[in-house]
C-alpha cells in the first residue's frame, strides 16, 4: 500500500515539474516564425491534455485508496488516510495549475505574435 502511495506521489511531483517547465518556456525565443510558434503551441496543448488525463487518473486512484483506507481501523490506517488526503489536496492544486496553462499560453501567444 505504501509503494502505491509513493507511486501516486511521484506522478504528482512529475506532473508539477512538467507544468513549471512549460510555464518557464512559454516566452518566444528569438528567431521563431509564426508557424513554429503555432506548432509549439499545438504540442504544448497536446501535452496539456495528456497531463490532465494523467492527473484525473491519479486522482481516481487516490480516491479508491482513500475509500479502502476509511474502512480500516488501525493507527497505521489513520496515518495513511492523512497522507492520501494530502495527496488529494496536492492533486487539486496540480490540476488547477494544469487547467490554467492553456489560458496563459494563449495570452502569451497573442502578445508575442507579430
């Protein structure tokens, strides 16, 4: 059960890293044409869709783990329940950041397009 929770945490951390990396790369590098910008934007939007799908799958898995843990009565189960609750909160934050990414990219694209 702990290894499953660690995998979920790792996926959440990787997703957050990808979001931060995309946000830092959203400015237009010198010498890019409009067509290259559109291709880059399309690729980023595809990545965004994949991240949203993965985040929703991880959230569903965390919900399933939480429902399993709630049926347990031990002290370890309560500790695991707290960890899963934190994971779910982190996933909500991650999902909200991912949802904001396309709006930011769209605004940045308009601002930098010649």
